[in-house]
C-alpha cells in the first residue's frame, strides 16, 4: 500500500464526518445480533405455537418486527456517530441515550485493523478498528464503515504522528512475506480443535440436559427422542459424537479465520491479512511487539506443528486468531520464519534448562489426585459412569509428566525463553529487556526440596511460569534477568 | 531471621511496611474470622451434629490464624526497596514471592487509602505496568507519599534515557 504524496504534505487531519452510509447496514446487522436471543426465543415460541393461532404467521411477524427494530437502530446509530482526526487525536462521538466520546492520541495507537466483511465488500467500504494499549476486545475505536480514501487518510495521519518511531515516507516493497497455502490451511483447520478443553465440558452436558428437562432423563428419553444413553458404552459413543461435532466446528472456524493468511514485513511494520468471509488486515508497528509465543496444541505437537502468536499490547484480550502471526509452521521452520519476518524476536526453541527429576512427582501428583477426586464425584453423580470415571486420573498423570518435560527456561544473549504447558505447550520468546516484571516464588514445601518457581511477564497478557526449578537455577535466572536493562 | 526464598546475588530488599500494618491485617483477619464463625453458626442451625462441631473447630482455627498468627508473620516477611532502576518486593507467608519491576516499565503510580487505612493513618502505593499492577500496602501516609513521588520521578528519568 503506497501513500499518496499530497496526503503526506498537508498536516494530516480529517474533518468531523459521519460513517459511510453503508454503516447503517453494518450497524443494523450488529443490532440484529444483539436482538438475536430474544428474537430467537420469540420465534421458537411462535413456531411451537404456545398461544395457538397461526404459528407461521406469528413467526413472520416477529421476523419483520426484528428487521424493523434493527434498521431503526442502524439509522439512529449512524445519525449520531461522528469521527475526526485533529491535533494528533482521533475522536469518536457516538450514542443517543448514553453518548460516548473517545479521544485517542495518535501516538498511543498500537495498531490499526481493517475489516473487509461481506457487507462492507458489498458497499466497497472498510471497517476500521483502532487498538490502544489499554484495550479491551475489538479495538477502542471501531468505525464499521469507512471509505477506502478515508482509510488511507487515517493511515497517513498515523504515519505523520509525533512520538511514535518515525516511519519512512514511502514504504518500500515488503522485505519478506509468508503465505499460508491451501494444504497448510487444511492441516491447520484439522488440528485446530482443543479437544482437551472440550472433553471435560462435554462430560457434563448430559447431566445438564437432565437438569434442564427437570424430570428423569431416561424416561424423558424413552418417551421422546431416545436421546439419553442407557449404558456406559452408549455414553462414550454419545460423547465421541459430540467431540467429532466440536472438532468439525473448530475446523470450520479455523478456515473462516485463516483462509488466505498472509504476513508481510515492511521496514518497521508487520501486516497481517486473513479471513474468508471477512477479510481482515492488521498493521502492527514492530516496536509494539513485546514477545512471541510459539504454541504447540495437543493435536499439533505429535506432528511437530506449531502456531506462532505475537504479543502486542492492546491485543491481549482479543481472540486468539487476532494475535496469530502465522497459523501453522513446522517446529523447525519457526526460527527461519522469525529471522525473516521478525528478527527482533528470533530465537531457537531448544536447549532450555528444565526442572530436575525429583520435581516430577510435584507435577504429576496434584493433577492426578484432583482428577481422581473429580472422577469419583462424577461416578457418584452418574452411576453408569462409575468405573470409567476414575480412569481420568491416568491422562491427568500423563499430562503432569508432560508438563514436567515441557517446563524450562533459558537466558542468553539478552534474550529470554520460557516454556511451559497447560494443555498446549507454549514457548515464550522475548528480548530480556522487554519484560514487564519477573519474579521467583518458593513455598514451604519447595524450600525443603530446594526448588523454586520462576515467573516472567512480558507484554500485557503473557505470563510465563516455570515451576519447580532447582532453587539455585531459579535464583541464577532471577539475577541474570535483572542485569538485562536496556531495550536494544 | 526467617528464611525467605532462595538466596540471590541481587541484594535483598530491606524496608519494612509500617508497624501499624499488623493492626490493619489483624482487624481484616478478625472480620474474616467473624464471617467464618457466623457461617459455623448457620451450619449448626441447619445441620447440627458432628458436622457443626467440625465447622466450629475450623472457624475458630481460621479466626485465630487470620487475626493473630498470619498478620505477624506476614509483616515480618514483607520487604520492599525502591532502587534507581527497579522496584524490589518480597512477600508471603507459606509461599515467598520475590518480584522485580524495572523502573522503565512503570507507567504510572498512585496511592490509595480505604476506610480502615484512613483510620489507622496508612496508605497503599500502587504502581502500574502494561502487565498489571503491583502494590506496596500499608505504609504510613507520609512515607507512601514520598515513595509514590520517588517512583514517579525515577520512572520519568528512566523514560528519558
């Protein structure tokens, strides 16, 4: 994207203006989404014919009512929204009943995302999300419909801002670029599921359904759809079906989020483009990248596959997809990838110093005991599960052992690497001087065993904690980190 | 001298909190203990029997620990130090935690006082980084003000380098 020369010359400012009229549609659809739950309930009520009459007619009436409400909300929101850029500040005024006025100094802008969703494409406009460090979800200023020319102007204003690192007047062609191919996309989608997270949740689902039905689940099942399984194998089959469903859903979600994923490096910015239905483009100043997280999911690690995420202040509360620097790489490709696109963070993934062998029981026993307890409780609640439920202690113990193997840290050449596992194995790479804080923790029990935890915080969201290191090693790392003061 | 975490080459922080911090924590502990005793009373009324006895024992133990033992131990363990380039904190009773925050990362610093602290003439210094907030709780009001100003000054100096 090259900026227009005349846009650079003038003091960058944008007079107060409304969104593009397409904003009515985008805002209306947003309002419709807010109305979805009550409308859906009304719909279902009408179709099930709670009050008699003609169910279809009533459903239609509710649909029309919803559409009218949404369009009215869209028009009102559009009429009351104005934005501008003046005196190095991006301003947004919006709202009727409770007005909201947001001022963001351009020097505080962490990144600008543009969204090119189906509606926005229809009208040839863009959505713009402005991210600041304090940020919650979605961006602090969200402009749902802006003309491409105005997007350019916002970009020009940001390039001309004070305070932030100076950027060259004419960005050269990208120095490096990586694209996610179709095969990789498919692979990324198939391995996207966090089955480990879903599993315990799914175990509870039949129980919950029983609560909702209010009566005896099995009787209800026989009377109705024969939904409830009778025996342990049936329970397991039902759970497996749900897992497959969840897996397919997560795969579809990954395709939507990551199709056409491209990351390109300009001299001092990263540009990330992605998305199937809604094309998103995020521009992140390299100086704002605090750390890189290399995530090896349970489904990916056996194949040596990883996801690389960037830790950028302002994105901490965003969805994982928004933080993705590349959805799928081989483990061995990570270092060359970083060296090409983000040499500031490039570092190896190996050669970390882990906890000693005698720390292994401390990793295994607590999680095994906790899951044994949970299994026993599940067995009491659902007698059909009783003998099976206790088996969860085995994967729990295995997970504990895997956590022990994964844990480790390294401080060398002004860089710090910390690796730990919850379910996925995560390696945090950062220049040591970029840390927000670091620390050490030792419980009474650890003191007797000569062990200690090492803690590291980088960026806003990444907290790395390596548990049960040799106390001496933890203290050495603590001291070594302290010596790393200057940002290079 | 209580053992306090693995020995480091980094000098240990040396400053204590205000002595009145103990009184503050004792009062807070007594309030928590009172709640526990009330809960035990409810248990007695609802269930009775052995369960209620266990409840009373647990509540009394908690009340004594929270209002007598823990405040003293916590106060003896709490150490802090503000240096030119960093803030050093060591705290904790059963688990000793040592935290080092580079001055360069301090975004802003403030002091706060809740009702109890106002009554006891205490204040808490809170300093924020992009990763969250850390506290030096329960200093005397005068000292808290000095510490706040000093951190603000050092953080500004670190920024200008």
